[in-house]
């Protein structure tokens, strides 16, 4: 997943597979790496986002039987 800042917003770009309940969710919790330096400790390298399921660019694949 690629993340970068565009103006005053973050852009989250990339696939995510196997989200339990993803076909029904209206919001998604995304933990994305926002620090580009690989030596940055994990506790400082990630940012948490709550993303509306209707955000442009989000697409949902086919449902897989359990």
C-alpha cells in the first residue's frame, strides 16, 4: 500500500485483500505506513485512518464463500 501527502490530505493507494465483513462495512480502519525511512520504529512510522466506505476510489471485489 502506498501512502503520500497531496496538499493537506493523505492519499492511500493499493490493494487490500481478505477484509472480514468488507462487503458490508460502511467504514474501514486502515493502518498505513506514512514514514518513508525504513529505519523509523514502527511506533512512529504508521498512521491510523478511518475511511468512509463510499470514498471515491474504493472498490469491493466479489464475495468469497466462507
